[in-house]
């Protein structure tokens, strides 16, 4: 026998009661097949007419999980709006700040950079171009 005392009945019961709660917490913060969005589109996404994003503006396309911004020179940038923390689709744009409602991560919609944790990795940049007058984001590599 080891020199350690056996745990009390109370300790064993507390541990057993806490196990399911801890498991739920870990599951809630992990991406998976439970509704987490794919990090990038699987095919090109038609986001609408070229005029939908004016110079200097940013627009969220929640159905495509994409945000697009147009610089003053007319160039476009697009990012996946799937949070890099836990895979939640981001549905809130405040000015140029994307806010994830799952855990509060915030990102700059023009650069993809993290503004507020818990996310630590930037959003995935997506290739974007205008094809036949339509803004199209692609999966990229």
C-alpha cells in the first residue's frame, strides 16, 4: 500500500459531480462538428454587386462568413469571419470592429488582427476580386 490516505467519500462525490461540468466547459470552447463554421469557404462566394462596398467602407456578409473592406484607392480585402478562438461565426460589425458573441473576441475587419482576447490568431485572409461586376471571395490556400 502507498503511504497516502484514501480520499474521503465527500471528495470522491465532489469530483464525480464536477466532471460533467468541466466536460461541458471544454466542449463549449472547442471547435467541432457541433455547429462550428468552416474556417474558410469551400468554394468561391458571390457577395454581391461591386458597388456594395464603397471606398473606405467595410461590410459584413454574414451568410458567407466573410467581411470585405475597400481602401481609399479602391482595393479590396476580405477575411473569414469565423472566430479563430473557437470557430464561432461572427455576426456583429461595429464600425470596423468585428465582435464574436461566443466569447468576446474582437478583430479589426480591415486587417484581420486581434483587438481583444481570448482569440490570439488573426482572421484568415481570403482572396477577393471583382468578376463581371460582382465581389467574389475565394477559399484560397
